[in-house]
């Protein structure tokens, strides 16, 4: 992936659809715990399901590997979802 811009995002700040294009404003949580925008991912609406399915597939693989690596005697309690991001607000 040499030469491609890299954006670190740990949340989604806003999402909208206009003229057949989904626009996802990616965010990072700052030092004060408040999110700030770091970039925008734009995806043709027709391709959004394929992107979401790809991300869900990745999540399922990660969960399966975590289950394999967990000790069989003591199943780990699920961790709470992070709440440091917002949707649709500025």
C-alpha cells in the first residue's frame, strides 16, 4: 500500500447519502475525549452493501480467532462497545 494515504479513525462522526453517494465522516477521539473529523469516505450507494459485508466478514474472522485463542475453561465476557464516538451530530 505504498503511496496510499492512511487515515486512522476510531469512530464515525456523521453519515449521509446525497445523489447516490454515501459520505462517511471519519473521526478520532481527541485528548479531551471529544471526536474531531479526520477524513471522509465516499462510496457509491450501490457499493455500500458490499463494503458493509466486507467489514462484517472481517469482524467475524476476528471474533473466531479470538474464540480460538481464549482458554477453554474460562470464556471471556464480551467487552462493552466504545461510546466515545457520535453519529450524525456536529
